[in-house]
C-alpha cells in the first residue's frame, strides 16, 4: 500500500534535513527525556543554564521522532537560547512553536506538543533538583506535560500488549 506524503512546509523540511543544535550537550545543567523508546518517538533536551541569572545559555536536543518532532525540537532550541527559565516557561507553547515553524499538518500537532512537553519537563526537573519550584510555576502539569505523559502511558500499554501477543503466538 502506498503512503501519501504529509504536506510539510519548506521550513519544516529544511529543519528536518539540517536540524540546528542536534546532539548531546556535555556540559548540560539539566537533561530531560519525553516519549517512549519502545515506539521510537523519543526526545531529549539538554539545557545549559546560568545558575545566577537562570538564563538558558545553550540548548541542544536528540530526537528519534518524526520530521515534525525533529523540526519543532530544533526550532525550540533556537527560540529559548538567551531566555530566562521563567520567560521560556510562559512564552513557549506548542501553538507558538507550531506558528514559528510555519504550521504543521493537524495529525502532527502532537509531535510539537511532545517537544514542548519535554522542554517544560526539563525546567520543572531543574527546579525540583535545585530547591523547589518557584511561585510562578503551576503545581499542576501543563497541557504539554500531560500530553507527554499520556503518550508515554499509551506507548507503554501498546508495547506490553504487543509483547504479550508475541508470547502467546506459537
Ligand atoms: S513524534 Fe511520533 S509521529 Fe511525530
């Protein structure tokens, strides 16, 4: 069966082919992963944070997701460089990232949501490891963080189901 290619815009294709800030960051202050290695849709953010000013000095990523995930993660790393953690938290939403990239096919919105979910997880993780969450950070997970968790739970359920089907088959 042939597949119809998704209508990605040229900016998405360019960032997919030549992603900026791709790869591990050895001097990262915080590293956060979102997604599920079992299904391959996984993203890791590496942030180098100035611990006096809370400014993000460097941001890199690794992604095993699709073109939309790679492109959105790449643009996220560009958008957040030089921002404080607070500004990053409040300004970077999946809608803004999707807009910045020139739009995504609606079936691919969740890939951008996953990228922002990983970013917010990294920021929350940083504060949890450094004296607790600040007053401006909501106690409850944001939409993007919840979506990342849901995708992880769904992927886990599917991979368990597949494993048990495999074990049952002769
Ligand atoms: S990251 Fe899974 S389909 Fe895009």
